[in-house]
C-alpha cells in the first residue's frame, strides 16, 4: 500500500509541463523500472521472512529429532545392557539348574539304595518293635529321603534299648493265646514270661519270621530279669541263653 502511494506521488511530481512525447516515454519507463525494483525488493523481503520462519521451525524440529535420537540411543543401550544381564543371568540359572539336577540324581540314587535295604529290614523287625508295628507308607514310590532317614534312626534307637512291655504270645503246640511280659534286648533278642512264670520262652528269627520257642524252665530267670529292669529287685547275675541274630 505504501509502495502504491509512493508510486502515485512520483507520477504526479514527474509530469513536468511542456515535455516532448519521447522524453515523457523515457520518464515513464524509468518509473516502471523503479516500481518493479521496489516490488521485487518487497517480495524478497517477504520471502526472506518466510524463509526465516521456516528455518526456525526446521531448527526446532531438528532439535526435537536430535533429542528423540539421543533418547532412542539411550534406550537401545539400555536394552543391550539388559540383554547382556539377562543372558548372564540365564547362564547362571542354567548352571544352577544343572547342579541341582546332579544333586537330585545323587539323592534319588541314595534314596533308592536306602529304601531297598530299609524295606528288607523293616519286614524283618520283631513283633515288639514300635517301628515295625506302624504302616510302611514311607516305602511308597519316590519316598522322601528325610522320612527314610528318620525311620532308620528310630530303628537304630530301638536296637540300643532294653525294655519290658506286655504282649500276646500264641503257643505253637496248642494255639492258645497267653498274655505275657516281654523283656527285649534291642531288636535281636526277646524273652517272655507269664506273670507266674509258668509259660515262658523266647523269640527266634527263622525263615524270615519271628517264632516263639516255649521254654518254661526259663520262667523264673525271665521274671527275675523283668523285675530288675523295672526296678522292683536289686540287680543280680542272671543267666539267659542269648542268641544274637542278624536281621536280613
């Protein structure tokens, strides 16, 4: 708008009176060139301003992209680090798993070895054994090593005890049942006697079974030993036939 007013003013001032037609044409051409120059300068100024705006926008976008690139690089590095840590952890876990599997195989082999021998021993325990009277559920498939060791400790403890307890004994010859007192020396020897000593004997392990052998003449000695074990009589020497039997 300013350029247009300026152009009109210049035209008004540039119209001298008395000029020839040729001079007038040259003057008009000069004015046209001047106006064109002003127009181009104005256009260049506007384009420069537009370019400056676009340049600032591009610079801002470049900074944003650079920031995103740095963040992406940081994430990539973090991912690489995490993958490296995960790979290392995986290798450690695999080594730990292999070690545990090795120990598990050793325990399974040890458990199987104990279970076979212990099951044979369990089936050979005498009738007065507290361990032998309980259910053999520990010999189910894949038994617990702890339960087997506890049972073995229990049997070993019984094998070191001398104790008395009431039991029932069947006379093999008459099949009559007698209520007697038992004097057991561990798990290998057991003497029994009725309260009056008239029915007495001992247990022997034959052909995989514990059988009572009736020896009534041992009655007084067995009763005396039972009384001493219970603390009802002073300790004294008592002779009883002891046969140490190995349990298979």
